[in-house]
C-alpha cells in the first residue's frame, strides 16, 4: 500500500466523522464555510507547532524524546486551542455543538497536515502501524481539541470569564495527547478506544445541546416577544428592565439611557430573526437574507459608540450573552 493510500486510510474515517457531526447539527448552527476555515486554522496550527518544536530542539536543547512525550503535546494543544479560545471569548459560538464541531475541525486540519508527513515518512509501512499513526493520531487531535472547546464553552457560561476557565480543558487535552504518545496501552487498543469514545462523547454533547437549543428557541422566543412588546408599547417602565434602566439614570445621561433602550429593542429584533432562521432550518427551509438586518447592525454600531464601554458593561445584565453569535448567524 503506497503513501497516498495510507493517507486516505488514516483520514477518510475522520473526515467522515466530521461530516457526520455537521449532519447531526439539525439547526445548522455552523456554516460549512466556517468549518472549512477551522480546518484551515488547524493546518496553520500544525505549521506553527512544527516551528516551535524545532526551535525547542535546536535553540532550547530539548531532546527529541522529551519533546515527543511531554513538551510537544503541550505546545500543540496550546496552539490548537487558540482558535477555540478566540471563538468562545468573542461569543462566536452559541452552544456546545458549535464548540464541538469547530474543535474537531481544528484537530482534523492539524492531523491532515501531520498525516501528509507520515504518509511520506512511513512509506510502505504495515496497515497496523498506519492505523495508529494515521487514524489514531487524527482521532486524538480532533478529540482532544473538541473536548477542550466543549469544556471551555461549558465553563464560560452566559457571560464568559477569564482565561483561567480554559485551564481544565487544556489539562485534559494535554493529558490525552501525552497518554497517546506514551503508548500506555497497546497502540491498536488506544486507537480503538479513541474511535469508540469520540462518537459516544459527541453524541451526548449533541443531545444536550439540542435540548438547550430547543429551550432557547421556545422559552427564549416567548420572552423576547413579550419584552419587545413592552418596549414598543411604552409599558417597559413597570417591568424589571424598566426598573433597572431607571436606576441607571443616576449614573448616565438621559440620552445614553434612551440609547440603551434602543439597543435592547434592536437586539430583541435580531434575536427573534435568528430564532426564526434556526426554526426554518430545522424544518429544511433556508430563508433568504433579510435586508433589514444590515440596517439593524448599522444602528447597533452607532448605539454602541454612543453608549460607550462603561455603558455597555452596565447594560450587560439585561443581555443574554448570545447577541454576538446571533449577529454572526444573521450575517450568514
């Protein structure tokens, strides 16, 4: 079996699994183009990791054995995790399923470039060896980064937090990587366990995320409609939102508080559009772009500048934390 066949053997199941994840995403939360970008980011991470690893050996005097067993996994998982951290910190992922798909896609891209190297280096090595260094490595990279992204998104919660929340996920990813490299279990057994465990883990994540999405669509839509009705009819004064905004009048000029109310109205309108889009997608209907979305986004940009950083922080308790993600979803 030649190198090209080895590469296909090692990557085809992983790519098939990535496609399966996209098919399981019934609400189509993640665009295919964004998945492709994550795969590309994983390939860039592989290049960056190679550069750092070579520098550690040549400039830092690290032995190849120490690098492969300990420092390499830390470097590679840190670099792979960078995209997931950025997506979570900028609220470009709304649910665990988004994080899982992007994380696995990054790992797939990383493994793609790494396996191209293995296909050349291993040459006509036996199938068993290639399954370990090809399929096994690809599943490890995809699974480790997916686990990191899932745990990071889960711990970030509604309003996010500092970088410390990513440490548990990083520790797990690095540990999985180190155990894989140390061959604590027979290589084929390790590969088999990874291939069996990943579908179980991600299926559980998808089931939980599906419930959360449906709750967000159901309860969230009712809440948004009610809140928007209060704002449009002028009855917001007697609501908890109105009471909170009244308290802000002692800290901000009246014009700024008025802009805060306008911002809440626009965010509610966008949230309802986003929910409607996802409900249509789950029914197999792709809605055309709404021309009013661009106007809403332009208005939001103006309002954010008018309210200012301190004002936006004061407004945060009235927001859900999914606003940035909803905007990206509507931009398409």
